[in-house]
């Protein structure tokens, strides 16, 4: 007799079903579907993400082995077939899961709004970057990248409070990073941490005109004219100079006519690092500390590649690949929501490692993920005679 709710079902209770059905209806995902609905598809793909399945056959074998528990996991289909799942990934619009992911992000961000992120700053701070997922050109011809291989790019705007992606855009490998930046909806008063690949003064001036702040790395060939040098503490800090500058070349000055701030610091190895920003109120050492937090987006890309199944795709069509990526992002955010609502002390990595081995247990999540209390006493062992 079934007693209690399975761990997988407990995780899925944080999925807003009303919103999910609204997304499905908006894109007619269940049109003429008699069995294996979009919700069953999402559950199957989320199960693959959480338990690290490697292929459609792997998903089929594991779920069929637990056929008596499918209903208690939330499935409403009688069995799981890899052909049915492959067809659903290839034909049902990926926009369903893109809309779902954006809604889950809207739920998660307020939960992490008060979390610290390493810098004491009362403002929203984003890190924007992209990562490339290499593919085989003969199998994925719709995603050209180079003459001998294909790829897709994941353009991500990461909210540093809680490491929640607030914007995700998927493109082919040929799309440049700065073009991905054009899709952003700029938030006035927010800070945007950008790599040197986004040093495009025309785009940065648009960001400046919308009353947002940016911090980026300067390039060695950028011609600047110093207007004023501010006093800095070279002994007690790693700051070397803090200057107000302007672009020197007339062509670049037309693209960014406003003054810039140039901050130079030395890292622990003595290397000089040049930062450019349009914020003149922060302390120079705060500028360097803020940009250092940009590394969180690199950690996010590394984490999602290693711990979610987006390196081995379950389909070859564009729709199947985007469906899998968006469901992976939705699963990541869903776990982040459960972590905050249940007040779990573990990191997302630790939670996923535990969940991958306990999907079919009935232990409540808050008990399963609560670390055992150390009583402080010595463990007594029976003596074997």
C-alpha cells in the first residue's frame, strides 16, 4: 500500500499548475493529444534532469521499472515510451517551457531579494554573459557555428542575489555576444557587470541613458583622455588610480559622449586590471569588488552544464534542444524555490545530489534534507562475544 508522497511529487508540488496549463493553452500544446500530455512530458524531462538520465532509452527503462508509482509521481499516462517522448520534444512548442521558466523566475527572485551576495550594496546587481554548447554539425545543421561544428549559445542575465537567471536567450553559435545584450530590458538603477566582449560604447551609452550602471573591463587599445585624477589610498588598498576620463577618438566619442570613470587595481599576483564604469559614487575598491562577483555567472554556466543534462541532448531538432534547455532551467529554478520555501540549509548542488538518489522515497523533504544533529556524545558499540 502506498503511504506518503514520493520525493519527486513533493518537489513538483512547487510547480504552479494553473500557470502551466495557461502556458500550454496559449501555445496549444495539448491539441489533439489523448495521452502523454505536456505535463507528463515536463515530468519525464524533469525526472531525467534530477536523476541524471543520459538518453531516452534510459528514461524509459527507469520509469517503466517504477510503473506502479507513475500515478503517485504525478503522471497521468499509463506507461512511458521513448518514441512518444521524442515526438513530444520534437513537435510541441518549446515556447511553453520558456514561458513557464520566466514565470518560475518571477516567483524565485522575490524569495532571494534579501540574500547577501558578497558585497554590501543596496541595489540590484546583474551579471550578463553567454556560454557556448558545442554540437555536431552533421546532426544539428540548424545551429551553424564554425565550418566544422555547430553550437548553441546560452545568453544569461544572472541576478546575483540567489544566482537566479532573470533572462535567458538561446541562439545559434554565430550570434555575437553583444547582439544578445540587445534583447535585455534595462532596469533603471541596477548594476550590470559585463565582460570585455561587451565593450561596445554605443550600446553602453544606451544603458547609461536609461539611468542604469555598468562595470566592465577596459581593453588595451581603448584610447582615453584623462580629465581629472582622484586621490586614492595606494598603501592601504590595491587601488592604483581613480580617474575621470573621456573617449579620445572622435568616432568613439560620438558613440559615448558622456564622461567615464577609470579605476585601476592590482590583483593578488600584481597584475593591473582596468575597470570602466559610469558610476562616480562608489568607492574605487567597491568597483573592483563588484566586478569580482561577475564570476558567479561563470560558476552558473559550469554548474548547469555539469549537473543538468544539457550536454547530451535527447533530440536533434531545434525544438527538442530548446525544449530540453528550457526544462533544465525550469528545474533549476524549481529547486531554488523549494530550497527557499522549505528553508533548507544545503546548497543547490547538495540538494540535487541527495534528490538524485531519493526520488522514490516517501520521506518529507524537510526531513530528508535536514542534516542530522550532533548530540556531542560518544557512540557506544555493542561488544561481540
